[in-house]
């Protein structure tokens, strides 16, 4: 008579689903991975009392010592000015943290300037085959690694009170037009000012007036963004649009309006 095989100990003691790497990395585990990229940053931002951000977009290819180094230096200086201003605002939490995509180029410059001003600064990094590695100026605990572009873009918009968009390529344009579209269609429950840094670059790249002439956007849509060319001018416009140091607007998380929601008046 044959001896029955010994029971498989692994089969008798299976891992919990949320501790099963094979399941979490499977096709069926994708919704869990997506949800984790929402909940992990939410948990961290609450723990670190992050109320709102000013987001810096721009090319990962710009270098401080390269031909477009002036953009790097200006992003660094503007982030320093914003961080110093935010530190002077009387608030229970730290307001207007500089947030970037966490990589090199303009992102590094903004995180660097904020760090040099003694402030905390956020990096929403994403794994890419080239260009994208976390820069060393992001505050520990506020550096995040994303797999899904759409979850990363959600967090750019979720806490943002304003965007400063430096010259960039496809990624920068994608991120910029995402927020402009949400604002144009009133899917955000608050205004998010968009500053396009480098007037000559943006006007050469995009003929906004032509879009109006062709009826593709309305004349009023041009008010969704503003051109700036120096860090002091950008800071002054941000202060004007976001509120004074003495009476800042209350922090709030952007919510998506539904077709049944009333149109916001402010």
C-alpha cells in the first residue's frame, strides 16, 4: 500500500491576499494597485499636514549649465521665493508647498529652490525607461513613486492651488492641458491659476489666438492662463491670485463637479 503524499504546507497556509505578491502583480490585482496609488499619498499628506501645493511643470532635459540654463535658475529662484512667502503665512499647516514631478531638470530646480529656502517640498515621481529618477532635494516622506500616469496627474491636480509651467515637451504639455481642460469645463470646484513661464517660448509653440479665431476655444478661455517672465513677477501674480499673507484663502482639496452641481461663481 502506497503512503499518501505529505500535505503541501504552502497550500495549507496560504498568504493573505494583500500579502500575496503573485496576486498583487497580476492582471486581477490591477484595481488594488491603482487604489494604492491613491491611498498611499493621501495617507502621507494627511500625516504631514499638507493642505495645498503650487505645482511646477517643465522639461526634465533642462540643465543648469546647459543652453537653457536660465529656465533652471529661474525655477530654482521662484521656488525659493514661493517657499519663503508660504513660511510667512499664518496657518495651522504649511501652505503652498512646492510640488514637482520629482525628476531632473525644471523639477529638480524647483525642489532645490524650495529646499534651500528651508521648506518642505514634494516629488511625484514615475518610473520611466529614461530621464526620470527622483532628485535629491525632495523632502523625505514626501517623495512618491507612481506606475500609473493618470494617478500621478490626479495628485498634481488634487492639492494644487496654482501651476507654474516652464518650457517643456510632450509631458509638460500633457500635464498643462489636463488642468486647463478641467478648468475650462468647470470640473474643478475652484480656480487654479496657470502661469506660463517664458512668454516667447509659449507664444511660439502655441498660437492661442488662432484657436480663438478658428472657434476652437472661447475668448474667455484665454483668461485661464497668464504669461510671466521673471521670478518676482510670477510671485507677485501668485500672491495676488491666491490671497495675501494676512488673509490667505482656506486650504481645500479640489473636488470634481458633476453635471448637476451648480456652476461655481469663484
